C-alpha cells in the first residue's frame, strides 16, 4: 500500500481554488556557467527525488479532503517553454506537482504551492543542482548545506502549522478589501517577467541609510511606485495593500519542507504626492507591529481553527470546496493589491559557487493579483523578478527607476522583445 500524507494547513485551499487564471505556481531557477546536459539532469532528478519523499507524491481526491499519495512514476525533465508559471498539467508531469526544466544554462523548478513554499522548494532545487554537478565530475561538497542524508528526517514532512497549534492562543484575523489593479491583459494567460539585478551590498547600504531592512526598503519603493500609478487602480476609496510572505521557520523551530509561511501586509491610502519618507514611516510601523511572534501565532491560529472546526471537517469535499473558494476570495484575493516575496539569501556550499552564475525566484501572477514581485540574493547579486499579466509597465518602470535614483546600478532583462 502506498504511503499517503495529509495536505498541510496552508496547502488545503490550493487544489480547490487553482484554475487557468490562478495557477498557484512559483519558479526557482539556478543558472550555471555552462550549458545544461538534459540527460545528466534527468539522472540527477531521479537520484534526488527519493531523498525528498514529501515531493514524490501525486494529488488525490478523498471524500473529505484532498491528500497526497506516494508516486511510483519516474519524474521527467523537459525543455523550458516561453510560458512562465503556467498551470501544471499533472498528467503530463507523471502526476507530479512540479516540473523541472532546462534552457541553455538555466535549470528551473516550477512547483505547485500545495506541495511546499519557497524555502522548501529551494532545498529541493539545491539538492538537484548539487547532484547534477557531482555527476558532471565537479568537486562539490554538501558542507552541511545540501540535504543529502540517507535517512530522511521525519520533521521534514511535518505540518508545522498544526504542530504549533495552541487553543490558548487567541485567533486574530481581520481583512479589508484592497485597491485592485486594472489594465490591459495579455492574451492566452501570458506572463511577462521583468528582471532587475543590483549589487546586494550597495542595496544594504542604501536601506541602512534609511534605517530600514532590505525588505522594508523594497516595500517602501513598491508603495511609492504604486502611488505614482494610481490611474492603474480601481476602487480608489480602498487602501493599497502590499502582501509580504513571512518564513515562519524564523519564529518557530521547524525543519519542515512543506508550507510554513504566513503574510504580513502594509496598508495605506496612497496619494500621488506622498514622499518616500512618509511611506517609509508607515511601512516601518506596519513591520514593527506585525513581525512579532505573538501576532503571527494569532494569525496562524485563525487558519488552523478553521481546519479544526468539527462541522467543516464532517462536510464532504464537494461542499468544502464552495466554502474554500469563498474563504480564499475574502482572505486571500480581496485584501491583496500586490505581493512582494523576498526569499532572502540562497545559501549554497562554497564549492558550488564557481559553477553558478545566478539564482532567480519568480512568483506567478494571477487574474486577481496581476502583478507580483519577488527577490532572492546569491553571491554579490540580488535579483528582482516582476511577473505581470498586464501590458502596462508603469509600476515596474517606476520601481526600477527609483532604485537607480538611489545610486544603484540596475541591469534589466525581460522575456519579451521590447521593455
């Protein structure tokens, strides 16, 4: 009998709300300094997947909930297509919830959010690339950074939301409807990606001058860019709300490779004459208030208590899906104007550095949130990736121009012919 897993608390909603217009896919890419050999990459994937049993699964529909079941098929590597973060065709992926692709020197992992978050996915991709370089004969070593243990830790498949549940913690979750982007949408669900890279040390210096962390500084820049493009928004009486995922592993001890992140947000009524300093003060206040273990624990409990509701647990899945779709619209879609996800530093063994040119994190856009920004740093470079369903590029343009005005050299690339 195949082994099976419950979906973690954050994952439970994704199978029910995923569609062609909301793929719930994100991408992690590692670009090497030489062309990728697809045959060796295939071998690396096959040898690595067994180390990650929580990734070696397929999605199954039960009577009460979706669940994961062990997948006995061999996952296949494929050549990258022009469509970024496109909805997964599970059958074409041997029922796996990820696709591993290659393009020239780039290895990319696109993964369904029900399976894991950015931190968990990065551990998987790091292990694949490590194995690939090893098979290529490179003298790389894990250096206690790459997960290569023969025995898998039980904690890696843990639902850390439920693990940290406490009935003594008061649940707290209040949402308001946010300002929403409008604009001219691409046909056939095309997502354009504008990528900008900067020197991470110089970025730290600029952020420090404003007495901010990098994430606070970038959040301020994005709010400022949005304030200069208010004509792109509808429902002007609503606040602009920037969602920022938080890795809960920073606050609660966990080695899980599954989802374990929540959101904080900045919320403000933007005006086109607001100064950078005024926006920055509001951003720092929001971070100081929300980035507290107690506050995050209350938000976590609000999510887990819904799952533990005895009435909801006894409702058949086809009825649950109606509730989940409504709940996602109220708590996921409606309060979110734009999302900025900073995955932080990609920690790789020093022995791998000489073979790697760049690491990129792209969070796919959706119909309700047509622009998403993400970032990750490796070596001396931090890369921003702006995924958009809209032809208009005002926010991207003003964001990167603002970085340049602060003295940062910004290298821009895109997956279209003109920027």
